[in-house]
């Protein structure tokens, strides 16, 4: 692997007590290229832009995918990754769906370790903060033919972040616009899915909401996700979450939560969930809490859900979501023992 270090680090200019999500990037990035059926030219270089052909298939046909991960500082002062195999698996599933090459596990994990080790000084030490890690792949072939690209670039960059969505949020159901349908690309972390979600989110924010709940067309009854987060509902001490249908993102944090809940003896139902049953549970006083899960926020607790004229204000006591949030952050910081062997040391 070729390594070129930056001449001047940006690190001294960063105030780690004020690091808005996505504002800062670390000094370096890992890059490799795909051609002739294999990955090569492995390198770590200073963070910089790419030169991209205007006719590249990433720009013309949105052949691009990405992942979201976090590296956190352990109690031993070493950066750690939480179950990175889940992210690598999901990245490769996204690649498969978008007709892009897989990244072999060994190459992927070694690249992660190399770039995080290189910029280990950027890992925040405060619990709940992290070094956000963004593996990305895009097509580079210049052609207007509507076929998969022959060449690709894969890169990983990082940046420090603080907790995201730290206060309970207000959601409104979307009953006109569609993010994804079974059989589509909703399960893949590809750029077009996120671009297609922006209009509904912006319209909701203009109405005073933080995000939307996607409902599956054409009936707009089946619950999918909240923005780009997986959803959980606690009804009569039972946790409900939508099953993966191809239109729901296979969230890694969702997997953590389900595993922890089952381990602790909490009943979990992974199935189709309909907005009408959530409304009925609320009206009966049986909806105890609701929350979203995702890499950026870990847990986003819901204060209110609005569906048409129905306003569901959720209780202030949020036992399950608070427990899960504390479990993940405590595990990452070393405050809670890693009895499950979920953490992987970077060094």
C-alpha cells in the first residue's frame, strides 16, 4: 500500500466540543481502483477531490454506493469498530444490487484499519462521539451505454462527529411520495435512494416536523422507515419492527438492537406493521414508545407521530430506547464489558 501523508494536518483547528455531523473531514483517505476484474493500486493519500469524466456512469446512471460506520475510542485508548462485518456484508449486497464489484472482506477490513490508524488522532474521546467512517464506491467508465461500468473507484474517508438527534423528534407520515417498493433498490445504500427522499423530507420540515415516516404504496398503510432510519414501536411491553422486504434498509444498528432485546428476554416481533394498528395501540394507551435506529444517531426517540388529522403524542418515559442507547454507547466506550465480542480493535 502506498502512503502519502498530508503536509499540514487540519486537526489543531478542530474544536471537539463543537463538531456538527458531517462538517469536518479527517486528513487522509484510502483509495483503490477496479479494472480488468480486480482491485488494485491501494493507497492512502491526503483528503482531496477526484477528477471524474463528465460521462462517467456514476454521474449518468447513479452507479454509486456507500456505507456508514463509526470508530470509537475504547477504554484502553485504542480505536474500535463495532461489528464491521455487518457493514461489509451490507456494502457488498448494495454492490450486487447495483451491478458493481464486491470488495473482498480482507481488503475491506485492512483498508478500514489502515485509514483509522492513520487518523487515530481524529477519534473523539467523549462517550457518544465518534469518528464517522464512510466507505464509498462509484463507477468511472465513460460511456452512455446503459450497462454496468467496467471500472470503479473505492475510497474510505472519515470525520469526527458528536451525537445526532439528541432530543425526541416529531414525525409525519408521507401519503403521496414514495421512497422504495419491494423489488426496487430501497435496500441498497445507493445515492439515488437518498436523492429521491429529499423532497418529502423538505416538505415535512417546512411544516415543522423533523422527518417523515414512509408508508408503502399504493395503499400507504404498511410502515417502512423513518427518513433513513429503521423504526421500532413498543406496544404492551413488546417491541415491533418492520421486516426486511427489499424496501426497508438492512440497518446494522437495527440488528444490534434486535440481538440485545432477544438476549435480555424482551419479546420482539419482526413483521409487517401497519399505521392503523399503531394508531389503535395509541388510542388504547398501549403505545409506550417509538424510536428510530441508525448509525448516525444510534437512537432517535420519537415525541410525536402525525398521520393525517391524528396526532399521537408519545409518553416521556422511554425505557427500551434509553436502555439500547446506553448499551451501545457503553459498549463502545468500554464502560460496559464486551461479553459478546462485538468490538474489533483497529490496531
